């Protein structure tokens, strides 16, 4: 009699192990999915802050200084040098694209400045003579892009998942964009005029 009870407990213990394995599998999948969703939300919020920081700083820095623009890109992704955003791969400093925009007089649309002025002082003169000229920088835009095509459209970065077993194929990072009015653009009052 004692032997039959021990045999019954052994069969139940095996069934409990199988039930536990199934429950743990679903539970861990659920937890990893929640963590991946939290990272997506982090990326959306952080990338908006990255573009805001980049556009705000670029509005006050000389647009002809490549070193200053590289520094802005690095600081926008919370780094001192070029590199990836923390917990934000594949977003890197070079994915922060900074554009200078003018305003169309007829449609009041923002358009990409085709020929940058030779210096900040020249931009001030261009804007004083005609605020709707194509060579008058009125706004600064920062975007997160993999690349920019010939038409000026931003190509989205592919999303890089943390947990490889979750199928998020085809998902891309949403394009974040911030536009701010141009500030000094590096103009120093009393600086000698440029050509």
C-alpha cells in the first residue's frame, strides 16, 4: 500500500514539472515582450529629445563649422564623441541630420536652403534684404535618419530588437524631427563681414 502511494506522487511530480515549464515559457515570453515594448517607447521619447537638443544647439552655432556640427551631433545622443545612443542601437551621432530651411513667400512652406550663405553675417544681410530668399536661413531642422535621398526625404532606420526570438521584422524606428527658429547661427556682433 505504501509503495502505490509513492508511485502516484512520482507521476504527479512529473506532471507539475511539465505544467511549470509551459507556464514559465508563456510568462517569460510575456515579460520579454513587455520589455521590448518599453524599449520602443523609450526610443520614441528619447529620439524626440535628441532632435530637440540638436536643432536648438544648431540654431546658435556657426553652420559653416563642421567640427561644431559634429560636436552637436555627439552631444545630441548624450555623448562626448561620436557613437551610439545608450540603449538605442542602431542610432548613432551621424544619424542626427541637421538641415537649414528657408520660407517660400508664395506658399509659406519650409524648404531646404540650396546654397548656404558664406558666413552667419552674410545670412543676416540676406534675411534683412529679403526674408523669403532661398539663401536666408530662417529655421533649423534636426532629424534622425539612416540617410537622406536626393529629394530631401529622410529614410528610417531599421529597428534593432533586444530579444532576437521576438519577430519584429520590418519594423523601423519612427522618424523624429524638430524644427526651431534660427538663432544667431554663430553670428558675433561686430565681427568683420565675409564675402
